[in-house]
């Protein structure tokens, strides 16, 4: 029985998801400064972008370029 509500039903349902290696990959991407390096090296029109090229590449890496 739930102490606060006095009912047998649980007020919250928890779920979990496997993140596998994505946290490690994202952490190393940031630690190595790959996004900043890409942004420095590549010529880009920042006025026409919502996110930088470095952030776009990070998203593609984390999505596995469609192979995940």
C-alpha cells in the first residue's frame, strides 16, 4: 500500500532505456573538442544555421549515420 495516497496503486511508473555506448561517445566527442575543431576549420554561414556543423556531425555520429 502506498503510504501517502493510501491506495494500492503506485503513483508513478518508472521505465528504463539502455543508452549503451552513446554517453561515452558523446563525452569523448566533447572532451576531444571535435565539434569546436570542425566549426573552426569549416567555412559556414552562421546566420542561416540553427546549430553549427560541429553539432550536426555529433548528432550524426550518435545516430550511427543510419546504421544504429
